[in-house]
C-alpha cells in the first residue's frame, strides 16, 4: 500500500502543481487514498521531495533528480571554468574540487579522456580542442 501511495504521490506532483501538504492530501483522496498529514509528511521525507519555484513562480513539490543533484554540486563548488587546447580547468571553492570532479565523472560526458582533482582545481583532459570548448560552454551554463 505504501509503495503504491508513494508512486501515486510522484505521479500527482508530475501532473499538477502541488503547493502544500493539504493539496497533496486532497489529490490523494481523489485517487482513493485517505491519508493523514503525518503520513504525507513521512512520504515527502522518504521520497526526498523538495519545494522549488516552477516556471509560473509558484513554490511547489518536486522530486530531486540526479540532474538536480549535479547542478547543485556544480553551482555550489565551481567558481570558474576555462580551457586551453584540449584541457578544461575548473576553479573551485577551497576543498570542493574532489566533489566537483567526482560529480563530473558520474555524468560521463563524451569526448573526455580523464580527470584529476586537487584542492581547488579540476583538470579535464578532452580528446580535441573542440571537445574542450563545447564542454566549457556546457559547464558555464550549469554554474
């Protein structure tokens, strides 16, 4: 029952704007799930839902995706990006280069030969200068 209800919650927040727990309780009731506020609160925590501002400027629930996690790590740790020939250099806040590099490695972008991280710098070796330029532009958009 719990897994079905939580799957229904994910379906609801994808289909409509849910601003608060009361709205979620009512949406669940329409789909045959009678739940308490405490149950919904636990489900929100277990599903790791967060409130974000949607395109209409409304604060509503959404699921944290891997892409959002990556965006957050990059946004918080990288302070600058540039390239020379086929090497991209990420400048990071002190101590965060390893986190940025590990996140980048998980993303597994094409054209990358390898990475190496220090305390506040990540070097990314790409196959060509064109790959480095494209990667640099992509990372600038993420930060």
